[in-house]
C-alpha cells in the first residue's frame, strides 16, 4: 500500500488543487512504480507557516513582509 504525504505552506490549497495533487501523485506511482491506484493513499497537510522553520527561523518571520 503506497502512502504519499504532501505538505504545503503558505496560501490555502483549494479543493480543486487538492484533487489535482491526489490524481497527479497517484498517477506518478502508477507510471513509475506500477502501483495499484486503488491502494495508493495520498494525504495533504497544510502547515501553518508558524509551524515550519528553516535556518533557525519560522517561515512566518522570514516572510512577514509578504503577508
């Protein structure tokens, strides 16, 4: 059972975008690894930029001028 976890930050992901991500990620595993799409699970996590960091900083601090 393949499991794909997609994590994104920033602007909210629309329902249509999520459908496209699930479809595209599933198809990638079908094409590359010959996996069964009926057993391929995709989870999309939208992570608040306060909960994501790099180089000792929260993304919210790094991008506070872009809000």
